[in-house]
């Protein structure tokens, strides 16, 4: 089992925990808008670190972004396996072709 899968399981277990003792539960209790806001904040911090920070800063921000994205996916009932299946579906397809197919729909 890889790190992201273990993290996903931990997040799932903590969603229903006491918000006083679990950051995941506290975030979940604040609702989907707050979780989505955190993903946006972490994405912005990741971009800033990529443009001006060092490797360690970017690594830390990317970890924060992945964590919060997994919390958001869990809150919406989307599993990491669902995302991986979508990536697998796209494998071997040009990114330009895949994007064009979405625009056509």
C-alpha cells in the first residue's frame, strides 16, 4: 500500500472524529466550502513556492496540497482509486487531444 492510499484511509477514519482533536474532522465540520477554500489556498501557496521558493518549500506545499485535495475528494465521495482510474483512462492520449475532447463536449 502506498503513502497516498494510507493517507486516504486515515482521512476517511478521521472525518467522523471529534473536531476538537482532529484537524480533518474540524475541516469537515466547517463544510465543503471551507475544504475547497483550503485546496485553493494550498494550490496558490504551491504555485508561489514553485516560482520563488526552494525545493524544500515546494515539497512541503505540494504535500499540503495533496493532503487537502484528498480531504476534498473524500468529502465529495471520490476515491483516490477513482482519480487513478481516470488517469489510467487518459494514459497514452495526448494532453492536447484529451483537452480538446472535453472542449467539444
